[in-house]
C-alpha cells in the first residue's frame, strides 16, 4: 500500500510540474508574440503594461502604478515621463486633494492599448482555431477558475 501511495504522490507531483512548465512556456510565447506586436508601435513592453493597468483600473498615482508593476517609483516616474512626452498619458491633480497627482490615460494611449490588445486576441484566436467550441469554453472556464484561486491566495 505504501508503494502505491508513493507512486500516486510522484505522479501528482509530475502532473503539477508539467502544468507549471506548460504555463511558463505559454507565458513566454505570449510575451514574445506581444513584443513582436509592440515592435510596430512606439511603446516598450513596460509602457504597454503601464497603459494596460491605466486602461483597466483607471487613473492612479505613480506609487499605485509602481506597486502594480513591481517597479521602483523612480523607474515608474521615468516611464510616465516618456509616455507623457509621447502624449499617451497626462499628469492631473486630484480634485479632492491637490497634493495628489494622478496619471490619466489620454485618447492616443487608449487607442494604442486597444489596438495592441485586439491584435493579441486575433493571435490567440488563430492559435485556438483547431480547438472545438467546447474545448475553448473549457479552457476559458479553467483559466478563469485558476486566476480566481490565485487572486485569493
């Protein structure tokens, strides 16, 4: 009985190792494809990430954006400076507290992020073309559940 339990445990560990490896490889491929898409734009991958946070979560301070991107405030400030120069974002004073400055996504920044995301979605659609509708739905549900579990952790 003990050998069967050890074998089962080893099989489970191997299964989770395979899942982790697949997710890591998928993440790498998506990043690489994202960089190829971004090469047609005047923004860098970190700028894309910043624009994406602003697009999804709305205006935020340098500190809030730094925390979301896991960057030092000074690095995020430089990033925002370059995006502001390219008219993708603008700094605005918070109407409730004039000491607080928020980063606001401009129309050009919104246009760029929407275009890039759309191209990434088209890429994914192409990759999944040989999946059945049920397989796509199962994948979406499984990924949503995985995401939710990770956010709660």
